[in-house]
C-alpha cells in the first residue's frame, strides 16, 4: 500500500522558491532542499522529480506572483503614469529592502542561462510582461493618456528591459538616488 503524502506541495514549492532565491540554483544542494522541506529523498523525487524540475516549478510560482502583482497595480490605479510609477517603485523598494535577493527571473537568467528549460521560462516571463504592458499602453493610448505617436509595443519592450535592468542595479546596491534618477528618466518615455 502506498504511503500518503504528508506535506503540502504548494507550501513546499514556496519554501523551495525562497531557498533558491536566497542561495541560487547551483548553491542549493539536494540536501539543502530536503532539509528546508523536511522531507526524505523518496518523497522529494516522487513529488518533484528532480532539483531542476522543482526549480522550474519555483520559477513558475515566482512569475505567477509577479504577474498577479503587476495586474493588481494596474487594476487599482486607473491612470497610466501613476500605475507605471507605482509598479516600478514597488520593484525598486523591494530591491532596496533586500538587495541580496534581487529578482528570481534575473537570477535565473544569469545563473542558469545554459539550461534550456530555465532559459525558456525566463524568455516566456519577459514576453508575458511585454505583452501585458503593451496591452496597458494600447488601452491608455485609446483613452488619450499616451500620444498616438508612441508605439505601445516598442514602449512595452523598453519598460520590460528597464525593469530587468533596474532589478540588476538594485542587486548591485547602487543606491536610492541612482535608481530614482533612472526612474525619472524612464517616466519621460511616457511623455
């Protein structure tokens, strides 16, 4: 008779995500994961398959949370410029509060670029962010908040690139004034 699973998968993915986020993929061993999740290797393999499979699930969880946060900001803040500023400021504040963590997507792209499945996940998340922002900008343009001369897709690509760059700068601990100056300049792209 098979044993029933004695741990919550979602909670385990969240805990693994936190561990990968703090330590990095390569620096997180299977033993670290087993200790963090308080499970044996048999349970680990039965539930997750491999360290890489769990990492991909953790990365998916992270990108879902980030996407939800992005959507909430734009749902709660009706006007384009305040919503974009709020989104960017929230990322900057998170990085200033804990620069050692940075962004798990940026970490994955720099630490695991040689792993095709991870690179695919990173690419998909960047495309999702670009698509979301492009839609937001198109709707803002239709409402007259964005000049008809602006290309929403190009502007979305700029903002997506800026977000990834600001996350790296935050991790590099360049300081609040540095990122606020960059934010001011990025906001001018909406003029």
